[in-house]
């Protein structure tokens, strides 16, 4: 969840910035510093070391420095703020993302599922709508998981936003005699149908729909409850979210 990038190192001032007579950061007891450093190191699997831990004007909020970036944690070492998102380091739940999924919920019945690529496993009683790009690695991983989930209906809206070839591949899959099978083959094996992709297809409509819904990344899923889920979710969590969000307006 931390971003690694190559950039020149710059000197960091050691004197705390003071505004209205109150320092921006203050030292913390050695025991607290050691505990927070260990907690964050464990949470990242040892990939990142905390350089320093400082107090902030908010009594229960601590500043931590990792490389040349600053993040914030509570004094108990459970919650961390990363790029404005609150994450529980015990469960890895991203509370900010979950709340945004509630805020960005839609009316599922407004989706043109009759035009989507439809896949049904078993009795198909569990339903989701999926926006994905054929060049998206996480989409392909998700598709493999979906193939193994019983009693599931997936309405796929090809949403080619990653590259020019995404559009070409999507159009060729939709122009196939069996779009559902062609799309699965495209996502699972990379097999592109052998046609010119010049048939009438709803790709432009799907792109416009995705833009109206504010979709900026794939995969993005929607459930009958209206909730959206952006990004790859492991099978166990996905099934849990599926089952919890099958009721419209739930």
C-alpha cells in the first residue's frame, strides 16, 4: 500500500515547524516509538522501516516517516492513514474505501444488462456486474476466480481504457459468434478472436456508461444492492461481499 518511486533525496529540516506557537511535531517516549516501529514493520512484512515517530498537535495521532514520506497512525498502532485513506492494520480493512463504496452506490436496475456479456455458473442466483479491460492483469485474475464460483451470474461490460489494443480486443470479442465464450477465452488465455471487429457493438455505450459512473480503474464490480467494489478481491472476500449484497437496496 506504500508507493515506491525513484527520486533524488533532499535534505530534511530537523527543526519542527511552528505555527501559532505550537510545534508541528514533538518527540515521543522511546517505548512508544519502538512499539510503533515494530507494529508497522510487522504489518508490511518487514518491507518498510519507520525512520522516526513523532507526536502531532492531535493528541492521539502520531506521525511516522518511512523513507521520504510521512504517514499517520494512532497511538495504539492499529490504524494508519495512507494518502488520506484509513486502514486497519489488524484486518487490512480500508475504511475509507468501504465508505466511498457506499457513497458511490448505484441503482443496479439502471444497468443495461441485456447488452452485457453474460456468463452463468450453476443456477446463477448470485449476480454481479463487472467492468473490465482485457489488458488488465487483475481483471484476468478475477475472471479465473469467477469461473470457480458456484451459482453466479456475471454481466460483463467491456471497458477498454488501458490501451488502444484494449478497444480492438474488446470489439473482436463482442463480434464473435459466441461473445461470452470469446470473452472468457480472451481474459483467461489471451486468445483474440479472428475477426475484423467491425460489427455493431455497444462498446461506445459501455465507455460512456463507465464514465457516467465515475469508473477510473478496472476491475470494478456492482452488486444488486447498488454497492460497488473497485479492484481485485480474493475469492473468499468476494463471495462474502456477493452474499451480503444480493438484495436490492440492501
